[in-house]
């Protein structure tokens, strides 16, 4: 049945109900805005799904260098793009991120060349000195700069995450691992690592920044045995051991921070039972009471499963089917879903859906990101969505695959990152902003149906807690214009604005003159429609 047939049927049902003086279980009977029956979109405000908690990005790794070494005008300009919620003369200043992920580094920056990480920009500082073991809270100053900027701009949620333990506690004295599938953490330092994370949380709490979550492990399904960046593998049993210690440390310090697990390297790892059983089936292993690795009863563990959208994003079919399984598995375990890391890392993108990295434009990459965001929200039912990473140089013809804001040191893309240069917003920033600036913490996803929805045309809708603002985000990858004029049950619309990102526009604002006016969504664009409701 088409949307037009659905509308006609609902209007007829409402008319019959009125004649019979009996209620009809449809949204049409409560429809207060006029309808000409030509709408291709139906939004049902009564049918609610997950509550959105944040749209976020990570500070790895460039924030440390830029925040401590670059000029104030450059740093402030970057912060404004990431966190500002202001719209001036129809143009947003930034994308109003509501979440920020802070990397608790491992000390490879202090080790320098001895860390074996040849790319300086991927070395991370630690508050613990690798040589003496003393703690210096003035470390990670650049990251602290952006953390404070996020707080100042009104960012609502903060997550502290660790890729691996500090080098002081690792088995090989390095921040990459030689332990294969097992944790690069000495057996007698689980409690020390936990105490260190709790101390870092306490330090920031005393500075007025409260971390909502701490994520102690990252992509545990990988071995991280190459010296490209900080990392360690983890068995589910080792994750439990660390989580028990971290739960104690948080409790002893009286902190409100919750433990976020387990940053799965790909969505399928959270539910698959085949293959590496010690590291897969994260939900079943960590959140099932009968499992020896069960941690769901610990007071400070959040009822959330966190995973990354890499490697399951190559086709529309994979995007949908994998995320439906995530949603079902999480629902059965009573868990919320957080997507905590994505960039266009994979290489298995279907040629019929993506032109390939060599041929892709910056907008092509941003449009594909919108496809991933939509799938995570609409099919995985994700309550939080985070990008990796906020800042990076554009090297090796990667374009904007791995960054929201392109930073260029004084010596060029391959120059010294400590030398202040310039920054530029990219299309990935603005397309993420089509979601993050308007869908605020506390908004609920509501039902949205599109006549002719496909992998090339899709959208989702969200209602504010006070039911006074409705936000719908549409992505059009087709070659035809789409009219997003919607039938909205039970609502009276006061005004409408639309914000468009395409090749030539960056969240450009326009006012829709009449409630019944068409709302064009042109090919290869993302449009956010904001309804102010009476």
C-alpha cells in the first residue's frame, strides 16, 4: 500500500468514525494540520522508539597537538565548528555536538621514538610518567583544552576511553601489544589500572567536568600487534576482571560515572557465537547471568552495549540486517545501544552504492556517512552515535574519510602537526550536523514512513521532550527530487524551517512559507526539517 493510499484510508476511517460517533484507532482523527492527500511522508508522534542521548566525536589524536600548540584563533575556530549551537543569518556556526570522547592516553608521546610508533601524530600522552610512575595532571593539555571548550559550549555528555593500559602497566612496556588475543596488562596491575582511571575521573570532577561514562577497553577483538597506534586485545574474561576492579574503584571514590562496555570492533561481534568465542558474543558473555563473565549485576556498569559500525557497512543489506540483529540482541538483554566509533575505514563498499574512494567526492563520502547514521538509529535503535575522529590531516588522498575538520600544519598535510596552521570544515562535519545540531539529548525517535523509501531515499524523525519541536532528517541519494511534505498526526504546526547540505551548501537554512508547502529534497543532499509545533 502506498502512502497516498494509507492517507486516503485513514481520512476515510476518521470520517466514518465521526459519523458513527466512535473513535478510530488512527493518527488521522487527531490530525490538526491540513492535508491534500499528496504527502509522501507520514509521521506518527504516538509511536516512539529510543531516546537520543548524544551525537559525539573523539579527540584522538590531533586534539592534543592542536589544543596545546596552535594559535588561539585556530583552536577557537575549531571548537566553534564542533560545539556551537548558534545560527546566524541562516547559517549555523557549528554542529552542536552533544557528546565528546576523551582519550586517556597511554604514554607513547612521552616515550617518543622508543614507543615504536613512527607516526608522531598517533602517539598519546599519559598523566602517568612512563619513567618515574608519578602523576602529572597538567599532561594531555591540548585534549584538556578541547574538553573545557566542549563544556563551555554546553556539550552535555562526556566519555573517557582508554585504548590500552598505560605503558607502566603493560607486559611489554609498550602501548601496542605482543600478547595476541590476550590483554597487554600485567596480572598484578588490574587494580592499579582501575584506580588510575578512577583518579582521572575524580580529577576532572574536581575541575567541574563530570564524565558520564568510562570505557576501559577498545576493540578487544583485535590483537593490536603492530606499532601503528596504541591498542590491546582482551578476552571477555579479562574484561570482567578489569570491570570488577573498576567498579570497586568508582564506588570507593563516590563517583557517579558508569562503565561503558565493550567498544566491539564491529557490530556482529556483540551477538555472534561462532569463531573466537573468548572475544565474541559480547552481550551473551558479559550480560547473561548464567555466563561466568557476567558483570550486569555490578552497580556501576551501564546497561549499554557499545560497538563500532566498521566492516558491516559495505552494503545497504548488511547495514540493515546486522543492525536489526544488534537491536534484537540488545533488547533481549535489556540494554541500550551506543554506536561509539565510525569513519569510512572499510574497503568492501559495493560499487553499486558507492563510486569508490578514488572517484568519490567529499559529498559522496558524507552522504554515505548519513546512510550509516540512519541505519544505526533506525535499525540498531542506537541512543548515541559517535564519529572517529573530529580532527585530522588529509593525507594519502583519503579526503574526508577519517575526519570532520581538516587541519593543515604550517608545513602542509605531511608537516609537523605541532606547527600551527589552518583548519577547514568538510562535508562530513556538516552532514553530521544535520543530525547533531537539531536532534538534542532527550529527543525520542518517532515513526516515519516514506512512500518509495529505499537505500537511496530514507529518513527518520525525532520529537522533543516537551513535544514542541519535531525534527526529520532526509537523505536523497537518488537522481530525482523528493517532496518531504508530511502528514503529522496529532500536531498543529506553527512554522517550518529546513537546513540543506549538498555540494554547494552547508546546512543552509530556509523558511517553508506554508504548512502545506512542498519541502524539496534535491538529489545528493541531506535535509533537516524542523517543525515548531503549537
